């Protein structure tokens, strides 16, 4: 059963999925620079004259999974089912960079509506054994030990519609300038 590290493991998996997808698609030639993928709060992204082509995957909300019936493990501890809500935002200083990045990101995310267990396990293992942009190796190694790939239910990644008012509320709460974004709901992550 997955541990408390499951949320971070899902974020690491999705970030890696986007990074590899952009490389596979050769996006850097389309945008005239190297695209970066991050998983930071939007107010920590550099904007303005130093802005670079970037996709940011931000976990903005975690909610209980409403369809989960109470389950107990053999050790009598209850399982917690969670839905993870992400905001995928594009940044860029040049004309059309944002639109190109969002288009590629949507295409990459659309290809993975169900996260296969073997792919999840392989991705997290690869992340733990390589240098990943300054993320400490012990942190990434810890994510592989969460056993997310052994949970009973498969993880689904679905686009989520947010109307203008909802998006406005999110960006206002973040105290960041609005950027074109895609919303995704990842369902269900079990913690027990």
C-alpha cells in the first residue's frame, strides 16, 4: 500500500512525463529555446524580462475521493483515497511560446489517461538513480519506496474544466498574474 509519499510520487511522475514528452516531440526547435518543466507554486516562477519557456505543474488542491467506500487493511488501519488537482501553466517571453507549450502539454497528458503500474515503477526508479535538476537523490529515492504502483486502483489522469471564476479565484489566491493554464484531476491515490 502506498505511503504518505504518494502525493509527491505522482507529481514527480507527471513532471517526468511532461519532460520526456516535450523532448520526444522536439519542442525546443518549435519554441526557439530550451523548455523547462517545474513543479513549483506559480509565484516562484521567474516572469518578465528573464522569463524562459516553461511548463509548471502545480498541485493546487487535494480532496478526498468521493467514490471510495471505507476500506480497512489487514492491520485495521483505514485507507485514505485522495484526488489531486493540478494546474498546468505555460510561460514564455516570445510570441506563441505559451500556446505551443500548452498544446504539446495537452497532447502529452492526453496520451496517459491511465497510469500503468509498470511505467510508474520504472519512471520512479529511473528518477531515483539519476541527477534530476538538483533534486536531492535521497528525496527521489524515498519516492520509489512509497509503493504507489502496488495500490489496488489504477491512477487516472483526466482534464478538469475550470470556469473563468474558478481560475480567477485560484490566481488571486496565489497572488500571481493570470497565465493560460490547463487543469487536471488525478484520481485516485490511496494512502494507508
